[in-house]
């Protein structure tokens, strides 16, 4: 049987995509609406000011029909994600911000990155990648993916050496864009419907297009990658988001 790659896990991730039901918000009385929006503002401020050693948070306005906004969370435990999701849904505006899509996963690195380190020394060296702070970039691109298991193109029947060799070319393309596009890979085997979640950050959405297009020609993607839906968002400040809710329209900051 081919050998599985050993992985190191870090923080848990929740990509919480929401629609905004403007009609429900407008149906509230002015006083109730203001109170509900300020309650939401306090929760978002709590997310925004999470201590760096306890997680990170990003807020993005999503382009297209799949969602209106993305609340992106990284936390050290599943319980922390469950609590923040439940607390959000129980807000007065919770029903006016229903989930359109969500993705639960955990930050994942291949063990070869440890380079002989073990235990706490290994986690200390890899902590910036295992416990990521969300990059200060204007745009986010998220998509889930699988490795194919179809006939001769079955990733899981390849030897570890074959998989490693295929991923070299993949890594070289990624490195070519490393200054323009930052990526966070999360594993979701047994946690969600896909096997991995890929989250990219850039100051220009064309960077996403060029990187992903070029990778389609790499054998690891051309033969073995199966991609899910792509969701693109632009960073929005909490203040701008709250002001948009108060005004009844979403405008870029």
C-alpha cells in the first residue's frame, strides 16, 4: 500500500460565508435596527481584537452571488470556532445574515518541512505557518479541492516518491508567485466535503488568475486535481461593514 504523507496540524479554520437579507434588516424599527447592528459591531470588534496567540480574523466583501460577506476565522480549538459561530447565529441580526456556504478545516503542513526537528522545537520553528495571521492583502480567493481517484489518475495509488516528484513542479510555480500571492493550505479529510481548502491573498485578483491558470498546466493539477467552487472577496473594514448595514447598502471602504 502506498505510504501516506505525515502531516503537522495547527490552528483550526472556519470560512464562514454569509448572505445579507436586506429586507429583514429594513423591516426592523429604526431603534431595533440600530441596537441589533451595534450588537453585531461589538461581536466583530471582539473578533478583530483577538490576541495574536489565540487566533486571527478577516472580513471580506464577496464578489458575485455565492455570498455577500466572508468572516474568516483561525482558532486553536474546535470549541473556540463552535462558540463564535453559535454566538453569531444567536445575534438579533443572525437570521438576517444566513450562511450561504461554510468550510471547516485545519492548517496542515507536510512533516518534511520540519527538517529533522521534533516536538516543541518543531512547532516553534513552524509556528508562523501553523498559527497564521491573516495577511494584510486587499483580496482573498478561497476554493476547496480533492486529489483525483479515477482509473490511472489515482493520486492515492502513487508511491510517496512519485507524489513528491510531481509536487516539485507544483511548488516551483507557486514559488514564482510567492511575493504576489500568499497561500494558506488547510486539510479537511474527514472534516468537510473536500480534502483541502486553499486560501490565497493578494493585492491584485489578476495574481490569482495567473497563478491558478499556470498551475493547470502542471501535471499534478492537470491529471490529479479536482477543484470546487471559487469565492473571491475584497477586504472590508469592520467600520465600513457596519456603516453599510446602517445605510442599507454595501460599499467598498
